[in-house]
């Protein structure tokens, strides 16, 4: 009898691990985490620029961060539900729990709506403005991108960038409902960062998107046109950090070095023969860029 219990424990361990892994994949935990970095930066800068007291309003910070995590996770689950028909076609998405059957469609919808509801309650608890920006982000990602533009328009990535630029606004307005140059700068930086980031991913998965009939830019216009667009968006990024002069010269130097480095890498793409290898470098650079830039904002706001 004790042996049976031991065997049972050994069997359920990996099963539990698999369930957690599938659940985190369902809510797109990677996207949740990266967006929490930008949301926290919005919160932090709002406190710094308005002379607020971070430690005295930890309840507001917790509500905002949890609310943001819930609405992004809920939106991610809804995206998985919407894309059930195309995810099996693409290798990158073929192991999603909605494809493998680990999470049934009804359960996915329940998780999604529950997360969105709880997330919005938390954001409205933080501030009315944060709750409203949360709703804007949900509608932009679920309706504007997932349900409409993704399958119909080559501009889907640009339109989808709108939702990805909302989290820092949620963070800012939880503290200060009025929008000025600082939150606008955060929004624009996130908006301009996303096309070159996602175009690099699209280049790596061009044939998969083609098979799924998704009109991503590399599929419709080819690699050269995609590289031109990526270069253009990086050029747009270069002056945007200067909308945050409160962060002093140190931040502007770091931001400019990051932008010049990305610009140089983008230009080199017109001479390479291995387009996929170059796209992978662009993708990795974009991830490091986002982390370093937003962490630098927090650091230099304190140093300044």
C-alpha cells in the first residue's frame, strides 16, 4: 500500500509540472512579464515626476501590477482561443494547450473572462483612468488585433502595437490620471519598438505564417521591404528618449547607444546572406533593448 502511494506521487509530480507549464503558456507568461516591466516603469516615473511617495502607496502599486498582469494574461488566453484554427499549422504555436487539448475551449474562455474581470476590478480600484486604459488595451489586443487585423491586413503588426504600448499608460495613470510628455514618451517608445521586434520574429517564421495564411509583412512584401520598415521604425525611436529630459544626460546616453547599436544592426541586414540568422540577432537585441532601456529609466530617475 505504501509502495502504491509512492508510485502515485511519482506519477502526479510531472503531471502537475506539465499543467503549470501549459497554464503559463495559455496566459502567455512571457508577454505578461515583459509588459509588467513597462507598467512598473510607468508607475515609478509617475511617483518620481509628481513627487509622490512609492512606499506609502504600495496598495496602489500592488493593485495596478496585479490588475495589469491579469488583463494581459486574460487577453493572451483569449488570443489562444481565437487562434485555435491556425495554431496547429505553425510549429511555434503547435504545442499550445489549446492545440494539444490540455485546455478545452470552454475552460479557456472561463479563464480568460475571469482574468479580465478580476484585472479590471483591480485597475479601477487603483484609479478610474487606469481601469479605462486597461479596457482600451483589452479591446485593442483582442478585437483590433486578434479578431480583425491579424488575418486581414499587412499592417496587423503596427495596429497590434497599440495594445502593447498601453501598459506604461496604465501604470502612470494609476498614480497620476493626467497625461503629459512623460507618459506619451513611454507610449511612443513602446509603440515604435514593437514593429522591428515582431517583424524579426515574423521573418524567422515566414513560411509558417504563409501556411497559416496570415498576411505578415515578410509574407506579403518580402524580406527586403520588411528590413526597410524595421530600419524606419528604429529611426523613429532615436529621438523619443529626449522627450524624457527629467532622466538626465546619463539616461539619454544609454538610450542613444542602444538606438545606434540597433540602427547599425538593422543597416547590416541589407548586406547579409543569411536573413534568418540576422533576424534572430535583431529579435534578441530587441528583447535586451527593452529590458535595459526601461530599467535604465527607473535607475536614472533615482540618480537624477
